[in-house]
C-alpha cells in the first residue's frame, strides 16, 4: 500500500511540476510585447514612407544627371563644380542603396512572436537599434537630397545665364569685326 501511495504521490508531483512549468511558460511579458509592437508599427510606417519617396527620388536623380550633362556642355560652364556635384550625386545614390539594405535588416526583426520571450527580447532590441539607424539615415538622406537639388538648380541657372551672355557677347563681337566700307574714290585733301 505504501508503494501505491508513493507512486501516486510521485505522479501527482510530476503532474504538479509540469503544470507549474506550463503556467510559468505561458506567463508573458506584456510590457515587452507592447514595446515590440510599438517599435514594429513605427518601423512599418517609416519603411512605407521611404518606399514611397524613393521612387520620386530616383526620378529626380535621373533628371539631375541629365541637367548636369547639358550644363557641362554649355559655354562658360564651371566643369570642375559640375564634376564635383556629379560625384556628390553618385555618393548620394550609394547612400540610397545603403538605406535599402538597412530596410531589409530592419524587416528581419519584425516577425518575432511573443511565445519565445528570449527571441522576442532580442528582436525588440535589434528592431529598436535598426529603426533608430534607419530613421537617422533617412533624415540625413532627405537633407542631402534637398541640398543637391538646390545646387543643381543653381548650376542650371548660372550656366544658362553664362551661355546667354556668351552668345550675346559673340554676336556683338561679330558686328564689331566688320570693317567700315567706303564707297567711291577716296577724297584728296585740298593742299
């Protein structure tokens, strides 16, 4: 009888321990879940904003490149400045590729589930870090984009003005180059 009682007690102890283990596993960290959900929503919003703006920015870059090429061909163009701005534009486009890579990295941490608290904590930390990096790089990228736009517009206006001035100067020099013509026989002085 004691054997049966010990066996029952052992089984009850195992069941109780298992039940306690399940209860502790099912206990979720709601604060962590809320923090993760907030970061995930912010990241999704930022990524959508970036994706929408990138299409327009690609178009801007194509137009700017064409503007710089045309400006470099005009008389009086500051080709040193134009080449420097072209180099800045190329760097700007490589920064765009880096932002796309950071978006992909951020997305890697947006699929964690609350069932695995350790994985969720890691994903929460990495998502926060990647979101902050992406947000900072995006703001910096937008500032650089606006600055490039202003510089290219200034180059286009200056080059167009220089080309117009060179054309007007060339026309006036052509008019001055024609020697005066005399008709008839030269007069003799009365001496």
